[in-house]
C-alpha cells in the first residue's frame, strides 16, 4: 500500500488537473454561446441564397449552363474539403468526421476514382490527410474563434477552379453539423455539381431581368452560393467544437472529482491503519513493562 505522503501528492495532482479542466469547461461554455449565435445568424443568409440559386437554376434564360450545374456520368477525379478543428480536447469530434472522410475515400477508390485532391480547413484534418498520403492542394489553419470568409475563399477556390476547368468531376465537403449541445453529427455532402437536393425545387417559377447579362450574374451568384455553403459548414463545425469541448471537459472534471474521492478514502484507510499500528505498539510496550 502506498504511503500517506504519496497519496497526498496524487490527490494534489488530480486537484490541480481538475482546476484546469474546470476552467477550460467554463471558457468553452462562453465560446460555445458566441459560436452558436454566429452560426444561427448565418443560417438565414444561407437559406436565402439557397432559394435564390434554386430560382436561378430553374429560370428560363439563355442556353448558357454554368459548370457548377453540369453533372458528369462517370466520376473519376474527386475533391474533398475536410473541415476539422485546430485544437484537440474536444472528445471524438475530429475522429468521427475523419472516419466519415476515410470511408468516403475507400468507397471512391473502390469505385475506380483515379485522383483525389483535398482542401483541409483545420490543423487536425491536415495532419490526417498527410498521414493517409492524400495530396492536400490547399489548407488553412489557425482560424481562431471567428471564421473569416476572406481566409476561406483562397484555399477553397483552388478546388472550385479545378472543377470549373474540368480537372475534377465532383467536390464534397466533410464537416460536423451542430444539432444541440449534446449532439453533433458528422456530415459528408456533395458540394459540386450542385444537386437538386441541395438547391431544392422552387414552388413558383421566377423570371429575372439580368444586368449586364445572364452569364455574368449566374457565374457570380453560384460562386457566392458555394462560398456561403463552405462558410456555413465552418460555422457549424466551430459551434460543434466548443460544445464537444465543454462536454469533454465537464466529463473530465467529474472523473477527477471521483478519483479525488477514491484517493481520499484510501488515504484515510492508510492513515487509520498507521494510527492503529502505533497504538498497538504502545500498548504492547506498556504490557511488556
């Protein structure tokens, strides 16, 4: 059995760890509320631009068809945007979305996909793709607590341009969607070409007057639409990150409290055994005299 001094040292160590996890839990709770507010504030814009893109895709205009709307029969070259966190200590958040991405990579290889290009948003995803040997054509890390669209446009635009030039047949985005504080769901969605499920079907048809011409308007509109989808995915992932970190740190704090209680019980038993032993020695010595 460990001595009382060793047990006291362990208790002190666990108490110090609990102070850290408790502080991180409180910080994550504060950041979580702000991240959720930003995510919910972006949702109306994403919904509005989705509807507008749906109307534009169904509008009866010229014969011009944007490359983002053209579907190819065979998919041989794929791009994937993997959205993860820069930091750890957020439970299985990154592991779950990486597992979804890994399953997708295996299914694409089994389907005969010859080339896979990756755009990594977040340090954890970049390291994951490098370990798999998948070429990361672009990446962005250290986004902080507030996603900035100007930092996302450059890395994502590399895959968008590759798709527009015919170098890729499809582009997917993998991220973690925020459901509630206790639940976050890893998602893999097709970003390009834009599908009917993503655009939706407008209830009524709209007619537009284009200025300067339909091609310029549609080109700009669909690029902004895709950028809005990526920004919303990053905002959802950041809200999920803070929620998962808060839950993980709360679980760590609770576990530390339980360990402290168990160590305190062992310490009390050890101390009582030492006292009993000393009393027995005193009584034995007195009896011998």
